[in-house]
């Protein structure tokens, strides 16, 4: 089985991976999945590869996977995943990115969208910031005549 993540940004790629992975398990397929993400222009691993593998490490209860290396003669542009159980739906990558970015220094909406615009749509960023503020996870404070957001997460 193959899941190809080329031509996607990280946010699209991780959402697609989770959806396809869960679809395969729900249909009863439990064979090894080759996740093709590329290895980045540097050859050391692009954003999708690094962040996908970090995500996989966080979810070891749900799957096994192998980090490919050239010393094993395996394509470094893919990761092999053996599913165990359905992954939880991804709803908080953007939230976590915003909370992390606002954790040390309060940030204006313009700074937040400027920092995250390559990964997410501006509209989705703004909606998520407002949602986090409403949930009490971001505090609003005045900073040079603009509202700045500070993470209230531990």
C-alpha cells in the first residue's frame, strides 16, 4: 500500500496521511504502508518528512514505523508504517503551532499569520486564533495599539 504526500504542505500532508491510514484500517487492511514524502532539497529531510516522523513518534501506540536510512539501502524519501489501530483525528496541529509561537512573547495577529502563512490559509489561522482566545488558551493584551496574543498553556 502506498500513501504519497508529494505536492502538499505539511498541514495538508498530515491530514491526508491520517485520513488514508484510517480508511485503510477501517476497510480491514493492516499491511505495511509505504508513505512517500520525499527527502527534501538538502537530502537530509524536508519539512514533511521531519514533521511526519515526529508525529509518528508521538503516536507509537497506534502504529509501528521504520526511519529509513541510506545505510540500510532503503529510500530515504519514504517511511514504512505498520498500522495497529485507528489514529485520532487531527484537529490541533494549527492550534499547537499558534500556542507554541505565542508562548514566549505575545504576538499580534499580523505576526501570527506572517509566521504561519506558508503552512496554513490566513482565514483558518485567524479563525483558530479567535477560537483559542475564546477558549481561554490565548490571552489578549494591548501591545503598541494592537491586540497581541499570549499563550496561557502550561
